[in-house]
C-alpha cells in the first residue's frame, strides 16, 4: 500500500512539473458590447529578475465576430520609454469563414504571439498598450465597436529552452 502511495506521489510530481505554468505575468480585460475603437487596453507589470520572455495575446471571441482577421496596434514601454510598437494582423477565420481557435461552446480562444525572447530586466516597470485597428474595406475610419470580441488577455512567459 505504501509503495502505491509513493508511486502516485511520484506520478503527481512528474505531471505537475510538465504542466507547471511558466508565466511571469498574465492578465485579462473583458469587454461588454464589443471592443470600442477608443478603448485602449493597458497592462502594467514589474519584473523581479532578468529573463528572456515571450509575449502572447489571448483573444476570446464569439460567433458575433464577423471578420477573418484582427488588426491590433501594440506597444511596449520599459521604464516609461517606448521600446517597441507594431501593427499586427492575426488570422481569425479560415478561407471558408470558420472561426479559428480552441472552441468552448460558442466561444473561441486564440493564442497570438507578439514578441519572442524579449529581454526583460529586473526591477523594471513595463506597460503594454493595445488598440484594435479594424476598419471595413474602402472606409477610412475605424470600426467604432468591434462586436464579438469578449476578452483580451496577455501572457508574458519565461522562455524555456529544450536543451536545458
């Protein structure tokens, strides 16, 4: 009996190590009635150690999302200095119009990589700002309320190398 308990404990430890979350920072912003054009999303965090990390966005959308892509403008500040600013396009549906991402009922969740291996510095303050930059074809002005986007999240995760 004691041998079985030790075996279960060993198995649990192995599973826990493989499933451990390597997140340095994770946060989410929910939207009611769509993501408004002028609704800038801010994620502020501080790092405590020097690490190479990836930055990934998590998008949750429902069937009200009517577009095949998603344009974002994202910027990263380190100690009040802008170190990166990008206009990003992410594919949200296939050629047949089927929404991409993990499916949970009528909700889709997509994990979209923005930055790979950014050198975060210890005791530095970071600010990530994100706006959607969606507009209809042939129109100059942006979509005032982007329906179907439920949640925008960010995950900053420590880079793990296979050879370590």
